[in-house]
C-alpha cells in the first residue's frame, strides 16, 4: 500500500471543465495513487466536449445552479458504493460587462456567483451525506490571499464565504460522523478560467515575483495538496484552509520588488 493509502477509495470530483482544470489535475493524481475517480461535469454538452479526455471514466452530470440536479447526482452516485471523498472545484462570476467598482456589483451577479461558488459546496455536502463513508474527506479550492485585487472583482469576498462554509460544515457533520472538510487555498494559477479574467496575466506575473522561489505555483502542486487532504494520512486536519502559494503572502518586502517600486527608473 502506498503512503497516501488511497487504493480503491472512491472520490467524486466536481468542476471538470478542460484539461487545464484543477479538477483534472486532482483526478489524475488520485488515479495514479490507485483511487477510483468519478468526474462531475456541468451538462451533456460539456461531457461531449470532454469525450477524448475522459474516455471511459465514470461521469455524473450536475449543474449546481439547480437543486434537483445536485440531488440526482447524489442519487446516481449510489452505484459506486460508499463515497470516500468529494472535491468541489467550482467557481463562477459574471464578468461579461467588464469590472465594476465593488459597490456597483449587481445583486443578481453577486447572488449567482455566491450560490455557484460557495453555497453549492454546502448543497453537495448535504446531498452526499448519506453516501459518504464514516471518515470521508471533502475538499474545496479556495484562494490564498484576501488582498483587494481589482481584477478578481467580487469573487474574493465570495471565496471568504466558501472558507466559512468549510468550518461550519466540519462542525455540523461532526455531530454524527468523522467526515472532514478542508480547503486548499491556492495562489494565482495559469488555468483556462483565469485566462478569461481581464488583467489577470500581470497579476499572475507579479505574484510569481512575490514568491520566495521566484517561480509561479503549478496546478499540480495544488493537486498534490488536495490528494493528501483526501487521504487517510490527513485524518487530523479538519475545518482548515491549507495555504499553497510558495510564500507569496509573507514576502511583502521582497528586495527586488521594493527596489522596482521605489526606483522604477533603474
């Protein structure tokens, strides 16, 4: 048995969109460790787009904007036996009209993004509760900083809400199980979703310079942390956000960046 002890564990991963998705990196890492992975995709059209990628892997269709689809996905998961882990890698914000000052964010946009990106985590946990093994692990993907990056818009406070959900789910489920809830709080990544955010590239390159190692975070590094949290080896970690950003948050006074900011002409 390998160190992670994931052989034959059944893990359901929601949020697969393409080959560069964090969900795909997590899934492949779990498969390499011997786990049985079930992928959750938004709809049949997305499933068809992913045919070559997924091949014959088991798939659940679930658009988390619809309660009935969440319930149906949990029901369909019964055929896979007890669920040992669940990954929530889902986020959405409507930036179609560009960025607005935070105080001008529309109610409909904020509530939709909150439901999809944060409350769907609660809904999936509730729906899958009867399917979980007694010591299952549930992981979501958060962010590693609460700085007010304009290019991230109103998703930052919504991700804060997601982290609150992690702690309260851990407490709530502890009444009758040892199911664990944690988040992987990732630094800026190069994904297809992030590429669609105006101005993201400059922030990504700046974040890279903020790391101690001067090298950007990789999606695989997030996947590795998620796989550990999903494993029995992380049994003592619950209600926690694991920060994975190569030191970006604590390198405020990096010598190179201070020099460039104070003496940009050099």
